[in-house]
């Protein structure tokens, strides 16, 4: 029998004295006060109507609402979410009100069954007739799990089927009823719903399909044959128990499966929750949730939306990069276009994830925060991956990394993990390049941390400074990888790097950037030391 997980017990950590009030850090503060505003100024100057390249990208700008400025709404992904917020808000309020009313008046005894009913209505609203395609695909996946149960064929066929679905969905562009059954079914294609391209967001449903079948497979093979899951009246002690402990075999039924896969707040883009955790929370609500937490989180969401609005109204870097409007730009200006593109990518993902997480929290289901660090507060590729799309990272660890052997076969499994992550995002060459670049850039960090470990060298006075230089290299490599995958692609990065470093002053610029990043890294180190001193587990990320 597996040993039951126990509540976390605080352990005294080896910490270092605070450096916040040292002369070294006062020097860093002065540098911050000069460099950071200057970064904004340089980028703002590129976004002025008087700039010579403005005409190259002005058609990509839209009418704004802040101080007479235009807004850069040219990112299709965030632009769609931004434009649909007024439509989503009434749906959120109606969904929450109905679920709350059912808990009070018990129109349907099971809250989970009522949630399934509202979820089905929402899916039809979002995807129209494509809901039938979705139900067919997820039912086939469910059938694989229930047909093969604890057999090794369950995980094998589950993975093969769901990977095949990703490719076929992309190839046939979500399928058309008229193509499959003839022109007499064209009327079904015309009933598209609000989100006609259902297959773009089906990737998130695919993660839930794998989670259900794998959790069922492990439950069926659990050594605890007598109990087969939590006793009905015993609440899990930790979040880890909710995920790892199998449920009762009867819990892995089609109704619970549909309620999980189609759960409205997390339907479109997560965050991701495992099947075990989801069903456990309907039986035993999470103690993490409180009204105060939800209200505070709502204010945090509003704040980051406002920050994004100011950024899009004053820094037109997305439009500049799309139009490649950087003729005559200096290395500094080009690097600022790249940097603020990454900042906007971070916020454009953070905002929808927080929006849908808030919806889930308000409905009583606790899901993890996807981004626990600001994009600019990362120096380690390994830690960056843990804190960027955190729920997906945990999913890949549970369902790919550990089944492949975990750290024992790390050199092999990381290539499988990041190839899957790239293909899951989209079947594009630039994303494959992104995934493989991440793997390549992870290797130097892994080797360096093992040869130059904190346990062996942490007390040396030079340790922090050597790590700082390594972290600078890490940051530069991570920026390149993410620009390739999510901003300007391979050719765009080549062009930017050529323009930055193929000039006479390129080397001096690189030295200046290295110094600035080194200072930023020392601040990052001290932030984590502060977290460590107060016992915040976030110091590991």
C-alpha cells in the first residue's frame, strides 16, 4: 500500500542575512530608477506618430479609449478575448447565480449534475453544432478507458487516440458536416455558436481526457484493493492527496466524466485540474477558498487588465514586430521591441487564465494559479517552466515525465515532454523549434548547477556573482527561445539578432545589457532569499 501523504511540516531552512539595506543594493536601486524608465521611454518613442516607421504599422492599430491614443489590438489571440469580455461577463454572472441558487433550493439534488447541465448548455452556446463532434470524440476516449481499465492498453490507446485527434482536428480544420455527410447538412455548419473554431481550444479538453483515463487506470491498479479510494467521509488532508489518491471505482462514470471535461469556467483555456482533484472538491470543498480571497483575486485581475490596457495604448511593439517596422532602429530599440513583446505575451496569457480561474474560484472549485512570477522575475529556465503555465507543468509531470521514469531518464524524457508541449500548443515548425531550443538551453543550466552546486559552493563569497553571470546567459537564451515560439518566429529572431549584433556598436550594447541583467538577477536572488526567510515555498520557483 502506498504511504499516505501527510500535511506539510515546516522545516528550518538555511538562510542568509538580508542585503536589502547594503551599499551594493542601494547602487542597484539607483540603476533601476534610471534604466527601467529609460526602457519605457525608448519604446514609447518608437510608438509615436512622429516616428519615421509609424506609417508601416499604423493600419494594425485600432481606436483606443485612453487619452486619445490608439490601441495596439493586433494580437489575434488576446484581441479576441479582449473584444469578448463584455459578452463573457453576463455569462459568468448567470452561471454563478444558477449554480448558487441550485445549492440553496436543490432543484437538482446533485450539484455536480446541475453543473453538468449548465456546462452542456454553455458548450452549445459556444460551439453550436460542433458540440456533437466534441461529444463524439470525448465519448470515444471515455470508451477506451472503460474498455481497457487497468490494462496497459488503456494508457497506450488513450495517448495514441488523443494525439491523433490533435493532428486530425488541425488537418481537417475542425471538420464540416457538409463534407462528411453531404450538402444537406450544411445547416449544421451554419449553426456555429460564438466560437466556431472549436478545435483550436479542444487542446485543453484533450488534457482532461488523458487525465480521466490515466487516473482511472491508476485507480484500477491501486494496491489498495479493499478501499479503492477515499473513504466516503474522510476528507483529503492536502491538495497532493486530492490528486494522487484514487477515487472510488464508481466515481469514474460517464456523468462525472462529462461534468469534468465540459466544466464551464475551465472549458476554454484552463487552468488545468486533474479528474481526481475535481471530483474530490465536489465531495470535500477546498479549505483554500474564502470569500476574501476571491474578492482580492478579482481586484488583482482588474489591476492587471488596466496595466495591459495602458501598455497596449502606449507601446505598439506587437504591431511593430508584425510589420517588421524596425528599419534604422538601434540595437537598444530592437531589443526593447523584443522585450516588451515578451511582457505582452506574459500578460495576454495571465489575464485569460486569471479570468477563468476567478470564475472557477467563485464557483467553489480551487485551481492553481498558472503564473506565479512576473515574466521579468525569472533567471532559471527550469524554474521559469515551473512558474509559467504552472498547472500544465504539473500535468506534464504527472502524466508524461513520471511515467517515462522521471529524473532517472531526464535527458530523454525532457525532449519528449517539450516536443509534446510544442505540438500541443500548435502544430507549427516555429513551436517545435521553441520546444527544442528550451531543451538545448536547459542543458547548460543543469550541468552547471550539478558541477557548481549551492550545497558545495553556496558559502563562497563569489558564488552569488558567478551564478549571476550564468543567470544572465539563461535570460538571454530564454528570451530568444520565446521570441522564436510566440512572437516573431525563427526568421524574425535571426533578423533581430543580425541587426543587433551585426553592427559596430553591437558588442558595447551587449556588455551594457549584461551589466543591467546582472543587477536585475541580484535583485531576483534576494527576492527569493526573502521568501526563503519567511518560509514561503515560492522561493523554489
